[in-house]
């Protein structure tokens, strides 16, 4: 029996998609100001059509498809990618714990902030340093069995500078915590400084996750957005947003935002996971009485409406 008690347009499942679409349209205007017509049109058309599967017994809905633009800074697409990558990382770490007896550490690597003109080069420097660290550091090679790496960039409006971070989920055996294998925070900072080729001690954070199997908070942190929406979408100032977006759009172009290594890469490949697809839930499930509902974005109303098509 259908137990719907209020119209679909007012239910909570549309709240986040609506908010993200409004931010998406603001960003599309910024791309128009930057004279990027292809991105302007792509974002404007993004997520104008959403398809949900509705359980006719519980009235619960899950988003199964949308016409996404897949542009790097699009708030709609970044949210979907973050969810997908979190789901994939959770699957990989679960297999790692069950089949390989792995435990996990959460590592954050940073350095000093840089102006926008240096951000692209700084990101490349980070990636080169991490690649060399994983290949050549004796301590790392002896103690670490696999890793997942993601990039985050924050913007400081007070200094007008950008701060890249590497968030890394590290897979180790229980022997890691014994004296011959353990790498403390000070040593991690020394290793990172060496491969980053800097003459100061960078801020490094290393912590054990709460569960031997997996830790959703650490996985969420590792797989979260490359840059949070409120760091670059300043709805009170189109000029400021334009300046930030121009820097990020250039600096993140052709940058591989996430990567797996070691045994976690092997598991990821074995599971045949796709980190770039925005599909999360798949097709409808007739066996649990699901039906399709289509929603279209109504320009001028800033909302989704149930389509009769």
C-alpha cells in the first residue's frame, strides 16, 4: 500500500539535491563571467533530470540516475563522487581487513600555504614527493602494505592563499606497532620533509582508526571533497568566487585527485571498482516493490518537480 503522506516535492530526499543544484547554478554564472561557455552550459544543464527508485511499501526513495556534467568543481558532481569513492574505499578496506588482516592509520601531510599562482606547481610537488616516498623510503616500505591517497585544497580568504593537504589511509599489519616497524609522528614529519625537499618541519598528523575492520569516519575524511563548496563558492561576492574558481580550475586540471597503492590497489582492481562513475545505486529492484519516479528542475522556481513523463 502506498503510504505517502505529503507531496514528493516537499520531502527530505530532495533537500540536498536542491541545495547542490542552486550552488551549481551560481557556479555556472561564474563560468559565464570567466568566458568558459562550455562549462557554463554543462553546469547549467547538470542534474536537471533526476531519477529515483521509490519503495511503494515504505515510501523511501534512493537516487539511481541523473544527467550529471562531471565537471571537477561542480557541487552536485563532487558530492556524488565523494559518496562513490567512500563506498569503494569502504569495500576495499573491508576486504583488506577480512582477507589480509590489515589495520588502518589515517595520515595527513601538509606544508606551508602558497599563493594561487604557485598552487599547481605545489600540488605537483606534493604528488612527486608522495610517489618517491612510497617507492624509496626504507621505513615506509618495511612497515606499510597499502594506501589510499586523496587531495584536499583549502582557501584562506584572510591571506589569499591556498593550502593543499594529502589525506592518506595507510594499511598495516598488527606488527606495525612493534618497535622495529612503528613510525611515530615526528619520524613521519622528517620523512615527509625529506621527500618534499623543505628545510622546516611540516605539520603531520597520524592516528589509528577506531576499528580493525574499517573506520567510516577515517574513510569519509580520506574520500571527501577535494575542495569544500564553501571554500570557493562565495555567494556574497561573484568577484571573489571568480578569482578562486579561476585558480582552482587551472590548478586541478588533469590532476589525479585520488590513488590507491600496494595491496589496497590490488584489492581495488580485483573488485573492479569505478571511482569516476556517478551511479551509486544501480537499477530498480522489482523484488522489493520499487517504482521509478522522475524529477525535473524547474528554472525560475529553484526546485525539482515530479514529472508525469
